C-alpha cells in the first residue's frame, strides 16, 4: 500500500487488522499513513498525496509535531516512542506539546 496523509485505511498492527478509514467504493486505492507504523524511516520521501493536510515530507512519526500526529490513528509502539521522548524532556517535543495545548 502507498502512503497518504488522508489515508483510506488504518493499519492496526496490534490487532493485525486493516480497517476502512472512510467510505470506499470498488477501485479506490488503499492507502495508509506511514508514520502510524514508522517512527524513523530509512528512506524519507516527498509526499504527493495532494490532500489539504499533506505533511509534504514523510520521514516517520519522529519528525511530526504531536498535535498533527494526534489527528491520526497511531499504533501503540509509536505512542510509546512519543511517551519516551516526552519523558526525556526533549526541548523540541515539549515546545510542540505546549503549543498544541
Ligand atoms: Zn501527503
């Protein structure tokens, strides 16, 4: 499946399920939000999904402000990475976190 910032499906790795994220009709492309499963991507790329909320560069959840990540279904292992970063008081993450409160 390709990535989209406005994905048609959710990949839930814990439940081992792929669920529709919107109404789908036959022929629709199945896409998911790569940072929902990837913390740091070995091969970042420029996104061309053309959605209004496109993040432009997809490099993994590590590079996305928490406020934007919260708009997506994020898998538990990514949530744990965020929690770990917050616990280390990473200044960048803390700033983003405060900004979105
Ligand atoms: Zn995009």
